[in-house]
C-alpha cells in the first residue's frame, strides 16, 4: 500500500543497534548530568549561596530565580524521576575542603570504624608529616618529609586501593628548626584538578611548586623570605587564577598570590607587625563582596583576594594564631579563635572598612579557645576544641556556651557532615558528636595510631593520616 497516497506519513525505519552501542550509557550520562544540575543548583540550599571554588565564586541564585533556570531544571527534574541518579560526591581539594571550613555536604560519611572494621585500605606512607590528605576524583595527594635524605616529597595514591602511584621529590634542603608539635611537611597541598600545588621551607625562603597529575613539575618559585623558630606551615589556597600563601613570619611578613599557570607573583601585600602565625585564610563572599579573612600578625584582617588590598582590620586580640577562621552564614559572623599568649574567640561582623576594632566585634570570650585546631560552624552552632582537649559548643550568633566536654588532647581541625562533628584527638580516637544544644556523642572510634593531621571527606569516605599510615574509612553501619 502506498502510504503517501493515503495521506499518511511513513514510519521511520527502525535501525538495529549494530555498532555495539549500549543504550544504558546514554541513560547514565543523562542521569549524571541531571544529578550534577540538581546538586549544583538546588541541593546546596544548606550551603552559602556563593561559595569559593578554585576558579572564584559559584552562585545558584541565577538558576533558582530566573526563568531560564526553571526552563532548564523543571524538564530535567521531571525526566530525573524516571532515571536512577548516582550518589553525590565532593572532592576535598585543599586545606579544610571545598569551602575552606571543614564542612562536607555528603550524606554517606562513615560513623563507625576500628583498625579492623570498615577500613577500605591502609597504606604505609614514606617519611613523616602532618599535612592533611586531599582528594580529587580517583587520586589522593599528600606530602611527607624523608628525614634521612632531607627530601620533601609529594605523594599520589589511588583512591580505590591506596596504592602509591608515584612519589616526587619537591625539595632537598636542610631540616629547619621547628616546634616539637610541628613537622617538616605540615602544609596541606591544594589542587584544581589539573595541577597540585605544594609549599615547603627552603632554608630561609618559602618554596612553592606545581605538579601535574602524572608527577611532572610545571613550575617552582621562591616568593619570599621566611623565618620562624616554630618551623613552617603555609597551606596554599586557590582563588580564580591565583595560588595564595600566608607569609607571616618573624621578619618582613607578607601575603602573596602566585599565578597558577606559571608561579609568577600577581600581588604581594606587606604585613605590619612582623610576627609569625600559621593561619590559612578563609575566602567567602561576606558583606556583599568576596573577602579573604585571616588572623595573624597581631590582628584579624580582611583582604580583597583578587588584588590583595586590605578591607578592614581588628587589632589583636593576641600575637600569634594558627587556627583558620570560619563564617556563619545564618548569623553573618566571621568567628576566629586564638592564640598565643592570650586565648580569645571573637564573633565579627564582616561589613566594615578600615579599623573596626571598636565597632564590629559582635561577641567575644576567653573560654574554650583553641590555638591550633580550627573550629567549625554547623547550623546555629559554633564548635571548637582546645589544644588540651576540652570541646565547647556555642550559639554562633551570641557566643553563649551550650555545653563543654573533655575529649582528649587534640591538634587536628574539626570536620562535619550530616550535622555530625568529627573530633580527632592526638591518640587517634575520633569522637563523633551531633551538633546541638546538648552534648550527644554518636560514636567513638579508635584507629590505633596517633594522628595529628586533619581528616578529609570525599566520595562517602573518610581519610585519616596517622603517624605512619593513611587510612581510608568506608561506609559504616553498626553491627
């Protein structure tokens, strides 16, 4: 029958799949893209609306509230109801993770483990170091110091198996004088998924370098002098096209931004008080614009991370700092803890200009302050643990103490996931505590090895660096 003469269009010929193509591949690809859209533009409503990334800031406001966003997402979400989507996973690309504040948005982070339970793998690491692991995709990176050869090395491991894929000597230099609780490899690397950035001390100079994922060095730079009786620890952080390093030391202190592409200096900001501190800055949009906040050099100060210009400063409240600041999105406060010789916690409104010592401190206390461990904000709560091991939970907006608990001497910084705070003490015992107005310990896990490095969370797994081993802790269930 001639279908054209009947006024009907012929059906298109159905061609068999003769090229070996699996239709599930396209299905998975669509599901993955939908999951990415959902996770990027809708799921992170519990996170700041603009958070730092390796390339600057990322916002979901355009997609949430524009017609374009709804035209893209509503059909996608409708289709997503019919397609299985993978579990969302975050990389942990630098010190304190993707938001520089210790928080994870993952939902399957382990709760229970031991040396023989829920350990996916345990890898012996060459040398010693307190640098945290970082994770990008199927790669785990950290640094170490080989004391016999005086080599500082960058290590790359397979995330699935813990196998050491390569080890590269970044620097061979005399071992510097340091504090007993420091190490010769304490600066956590950073990565943007293409290069890995590291920092060490080379005699009296800071040394920074970049390596690709095959272990090839792309550039090396010595951005400035550095002298401290306590040794070196300056973890690089990334902003737009920059690698930013804190050069607070007992000399001509500075903050410096290097080009991620070639290591040349893009900006350099002198500091005034020439005093050692080891604070890794926090970058976040605050007060309506991007700010880089750090404590050190006998002050707390904010800078424009694009050009290094100082925005505001608070004098003191003490001389030396180590712990990184955090930011409460809910109450709009930067919260810092420090230091030496005096201990303070300050809640600061970050919308000022110039010297705001007398005008922008919302609350302060000398109780519960930490010198080394960085604190965390989870919802309405600010949690911190002193170096001596006493944990405190505060109302983030007011500084009111809600509870205190002794958990053991600790120098690792806090991390969080699913409303749970992970306190890792020096003996390798992790106390998992629910954030809330009353102390509620959910689990206590002993890994069986001393730990001074801060944990990392990625792909539903927890990465713990002990004195000699790196542990990958898998999804956990009570037995």
